[in-house]
C-alpha cells in the first residue's frame, strides 16, 4: 500500500497537533505528513519548516484541495469542527476529527449522516482505546484474569477546569462551546472503561458546577463557569457489572487517576503518577493480582501492544500513533477496528444520556453503539 498523505488543519508549532499527531505520524511507515494549515500564514510556514512538511497554508480549503492529501486531520477547537469537517466531506477526503465531533448532539448527528451518505472513511479521535496499557488490560479481562467482572471504580482529575486558566483555554468553561469536563476528559476515560468492559445498560449521574467562576490569569479577569467540574456517574454494564466513576476539574493532591477492575478471581489496577488524570494521554501503570495473591503487582505490557510505534514513545503521542496504525491496517485489510463518525454519534448520545440523567434525577438506558463495536480492535500480533 502506498503511503497515506496527511494534511493537518490546526498544526501550529505550539498546539495539540504538534505534540501528538506530528510525532505519531513521523513514527509510522504507512504515513507521510504532506501539508499543514493554520489561521495565519506566518505560523503555518514556521510549523512547516519545523516539522519538515512541504506545503503550508493559511486557508483550510487549500489544504483539503491539495492532491497529495488523502487524509484530512481536524485538530482545532471543537467550535470549528462542523465547518472544517463539512468542507472535507464535500471534497470526498478521508477525515480524522478530534473528539468531540461537534459541540453538541445535533452537530454530531449531521456530520455522521453526511459522512455516511458520502461513503467517506472517517476516524474519531478517541485514542484511549488504543493505549497499549488499556488494550492489554482488556485482553486480560477477556482471557479471564479477574474471572467474572463484578464491578469497576474509576477516579480521576481533568487537570483543566480548575480554579485558574489562560485566555487560550477559557472557552472550555462555557458549556455552549462543547469542550466540557464531561465531553472531553470524562468521555475519554469512559471510552477506555467501556472498551475494556462493555457498554452501559443503565446509567445515573450527578453533574455539579462546584466552581462558579475561574480566573483567567494572563488577562487578570474572572469569568463565569457554566459547566460541571465534578462528575459522578454510576450504573450497570451490559454484563451486569457495577460502575462507579468520579472525575473532577483541576487536580488532587491525592490520586489523579486510579481505575480498579474487580472480579471473582482477581483484580486489575490502572494508575498514573502526577497531576495529569487525562486517561487518553497519561503514562499509566498496570498492576494485577489473582488467586492466592494478597496484593497487586506490576504487570509488564508485552512489546506487541506497542508495535509499530516505539515503546519509549510517551503515551500522549503513543496512543494517537496506535490509532493511526490500526487505521492503516483497516485500509490494507478492509477491516473496521477504528471508530468513525457513527461511533462518535453514539458516544455523543451517551453524553446526552448522562446529562439527562443528572438533569432529571432518573436513570437512563443508553443504546449500544451500532457502527463500531468498542471491543473490535483485536490483538495485534508481533511481526
């Protein structure tokens, strides 16, 4: 298969794509980064020079139209996703959109429907499921390491959504912008949970806006907070296992990411050091114990879960690289292990169910994703 030509919209030298997509793509033989665009010509040319990319644009339409770009990556604020993804859909290009797909359920539904009608291959950036640690934990569960899963508990910190922010990130404190603790850090973590253990059959929630305002430190102002910074989600999975999930904004002086999976025969614990509790980018440790063990001990993740990306690559670009690697494999083999926009729509519906459960005080019964089985990314064999 010839190399897949990639163009990234939003590849500024100091942005998210620069520390995730760019190193991920450069580590993989199936891809070639051929074009980038930003909102300013100067930053686009600077990024192109820094990343060794031949084409730089200050208009996303030029990048999308570039004949050497096969896959358009949308790596900008979610408030711009609908317009940019729409333009790529109209051009018939393959699309990788960061999560969330849209600022709300109607936007996501519109993009998913149009992608389906156009027959375009799509990827949604829910990379937690492609973490080597998460995939190994999932395989251990499937192979009976813990026996029958009785319940799971996850507690974490979103790092952002705390008492202070800067001008560039102030938008995440306005619920209308769609980049909330629930839709971002919370859903990424729930994606890992459901990928590993299966989907919710029943969900209840309590979403609390604990901080009413936040300081924008580089502007010396205070702005109102209209989104929840304390998330409590409980429920039952399709298997009957109980779920207790709590995420908070900012960080804790205690554990910022700890996830336990408890079964009839054993236990697994996934955790991360430091203040970053964003599961999709955290360098996690996996521990387990079963049978006569009286405590958990570290479990080394086999090398095959990292291939073809370097094992030493940090989790932030590693999980994105794994997403790209599985997508290239899908294109070669005609498989569908990487979730696209229909799956993204199902996850937006889960967000909607959680918000509705909190708002009404009544349990909700979210539908299982129809377009992408969250357990479909199979084991990658060593070459």
